[in-house]
């Protein structure tokens, strides 16, 4: 089992990383977690309020996969943590892949919610196949989906069980930085969509899972300080 951390661009100020993750199982299954900003942002970024997106050609998901010797067609599953633009910008590149998403979140986005409309042509392309799941689910041995509704309804995080390094929790936007990891004091951002109680519950769930699983590492969704300390692809954890 290997876990690669893919750098898919930076948001300024303060070097906020936009990550995705690639899991290779011992059985040869390839799982991508999120797909980053739309690849068009390399030349024409659509900056969110108060931020500036920086993407080089090397920061596209296609380039990062190629760096570790993989083509788009090698990906068996794409785990969609949620459909914000910086996490779902390139779904349309994977027409032969099964997308795994929480039912609550998919239904919300498909209903036409404005938050997910700008990138809808990419994530709602007619060629794409979605598998809807409910709650915590083991996708394959060693890879567990965690329902962490809060940042958005139906957000999901991922537990990866690595045999040598130890268990890793990919918090994604359930907890965007280590400074937000205490549920009682977690800052609530304007981008946090659910009610405050749900946000604090999902924050606490990440901490609880990490403790119960004896996690060697929790990777926070957009933590510029932590990101600098981690192994980036083509290096990996195993």
C-alpha cells in the first residue's frame, strides 16, 4: 500500500496548498482522492474572494500522475471528498473511472445548489459514473471513507491503513489546518456551509478516528505549514 501526496497548486497569500492524494493497493487498485482546480486555471485562474490561485503546468492532475508513471486510464476510483471547485475541477478527465461520493452531497449538488454550479460541466459530465455511499464505508481493504459532514453536507474524509508507516487520516476540508483541529475552538469560516454543531462534530470525529486508529499522521486539507513538512510525490508513504 502506497500513499502519494499530489501538489495541485497554491493559493495566495500564505502559500495555501491545494492537494490531492493517490493510493496504490497491494492488489494493484489505483485510487485518486480529489482532482484539484480546473486545469484551465494554469492560464486563466478564477480566483476565489480574497485569494489568488497559482498553478503551473506541472500542477495539473495529469502531470502529477505522469510523474509517478500513471495515465488517467490507470485510475480505478476517484474518491470525491466534496464538489467545491478546488477538489473537483477535473472530474471530466476520468470517464472510465468510478467516482465515490456521499449520497447526501451528490443529491445536494445535483439539485442545482449555486455553490457547486460553476464547475458543474466538469463534475456532472454525462460520461461520468458515480457510486453513492451512505456514511462510513470501507471502499477496499485498507481504505475507509469517513462521513464528515460539516464543511459541506456529505463531506467525506479518508482513512488509509499503511502497513509500514502506520494509519493516515486524510481530513480534507473537515479540518483544513492543524490550528482548527480542536472541535471546541475550531474557527468557523464563511466557506463552512453546514450548521456549527455539524462542523464541530466532524472536527471531533477526525480527532476520534485518529486516536482510535492510532494514526501516525493526520493530513489537514489546506495547511501551509504542515504541507512543507510532508513527503510529496513522486516520494510516498507506505
